[in-house]
């Protein structure tokens, strides 16, 4: 497998097929075809653009020749290609791209709030380890371009695990570069990752490596990748078969702390539906994405009305929390022993509705809500990290 295919497969596995694009050629004019980037991750209003450079086989590699390759191909050509990508985005209001499910989407640059620029390179074994400490390239026109060795990039993705956390890490890393550029040059990537995990924005130090070494992922508590990956195979729609993207996009934008709360309520709904005991819907809202989620266990007597219940309760939560978008999910336990899961997604601006206000005052279907600050990460023996 080539280096480009390897990175595309890695991104697809951790960031999902729906949001990974590795065939990015498009036609800015009828007679011109160009490549937007080597790889693209597009999730919500976050866009990650990649240029990938691999050092091929050479007969007489020396540290000096490999440094020359790095300066010419990585710091030179790859960063120019990043600037070209930004120019394409600026010059073309819409760019059609196909993701790893072969679904075509129209990328509109006006909807993108955050563009993260990455160069990932695979060097020859003769490339000096000291030269791999360079972590970024500062362009006058493109700003900070993140530079990662293939090994560091793979370690990052396998540590942060979710696209939301990886994008947040890049923002954190860029802010550190702006404030402590010289300090970062002397540190391994692992120290920056550890500092991000603990959430301390201060002068970078090698002391933060200990947090990376102590992290406990506890993925069974929050991992929803199975739901996201299998969504198109297990979901049918009376409308556009790609309607499910709206739902999985909102789930995929949650960090593991939010995913943990999502999975907890999702599982509660299965348990209550199987027990056939009426319970008020579970709910949550993400402050990062402005999306609400309502989870509705359906008792046997409500099965004939479950679609109305799903739509009405999703509308009610969206309105009561003054949200612009909301995902609803209902779970029913059928007589054959299988579960029937139905979804609803709403997105439109919130507006005051006196009729809805009156209905919610007379009969509020939801539990009391409270705001809690979720822990970022779990660590082994946290008392030893202080």
C-alpha cells in the first residue's frame, strides 16, 4: 500500500468514510482539472487539508541528502501546494468532491469556519532525528501549516481517536506555536499531546509527556464508531438515502466526553424499552456544536404512535432549549425480540412560538435539566500526576 493510501485508510478508519476524501480532483474550468489536496477531512464547519510527501528508495542516502529532500519537498513543494489549495477554495465558491462512500457533495468554502493545514511526510531512515523536531511552517499568506512525520501523525490519530478532538488539538497546537514557538522546537510531539490532554495553556514542557503515558481511553464507555460506520446499512429512508449524514455528522462532532453521555442515554433507552416501562425521554445538548439530542424509549402501547412521538419530542426539545438543530432517536422492543430504532433530525432557526410555550408549561415531557462540566480524559493513578 502506498503512503497516500495508507494515510487515506487511517483517516477513513478513525474519521469515517463519510467525511474522508482522497480523490479530490475537480474542474475549475471546463478545460482544466486540478487536485484540491492529497487528502481532505470535512466535518461540519471544520476542513482539514493534507499534503503528503514520501521519500522514495535512494541508493546513497546521507543525512545531508535527506535534509535537502525535506527542505525541497516538504517545506518547499508541499507548503506551496497547501497555498494552492487555499487559493482554489477562495476562487471557487463550490467544489464537488466524492467521499469514501462514493457520495458526491458540494464543498462551499463560505460555510467553513476552520481550515487546518497539514503536511505529513514519510522520510528515509537516514533522515536525522534532530531534523524531525520541526513542527510547523509559517507562511505569510497561509499562516501556520502543521508539519508531522508519519509516525507522529499515526500516534496522534490513535491517541485522540475522534475527529472532534483531533481538530481541537490542531487549534491548541497552533495557539502554542503562536505563543511559545522556540520552546516547541525542543520538545517531542508527545509533550504537546500530553499538554493538550490535561488542558493547560501555559509554557510547553517535557513534563507533560506523563499525561500521555497515563491516559486511559476506556473506549467501551463512549465509542460510537460502530453506530456511525453501520448507519447506512441499518437505516432506510423514505426520502434521500443520504439523509442520515445529518445525524452521523452531529454524533461524529462530539468529543469522547459528549459521546460518553450520548452512549449512556442510548443504552438506557434500550433497557427501558425492553423492560416495557414508561419513562420520560433522556436528553442532552452539546455546547460545542449547538445540537440537542433526545432519546425516547417506546413502550409496547406507544409503538403505533412512535413516529409522532419522535417528531413531536424532537421539536419540543429543540424549542425548549432554543437550539437551531436537534437529533431525536426512539427505541422500541418488537415482539420478535429485535429492536426498532428510528431517527429524526431538525435544523432551522429558533423562533418564539407561544403555542409551544403554553404546551410545554402545561405538560413538560422532559426531566429537569442541569449543566455539568464533563471531564476531559481519564488517567491511570491521577494522584501521581499532580
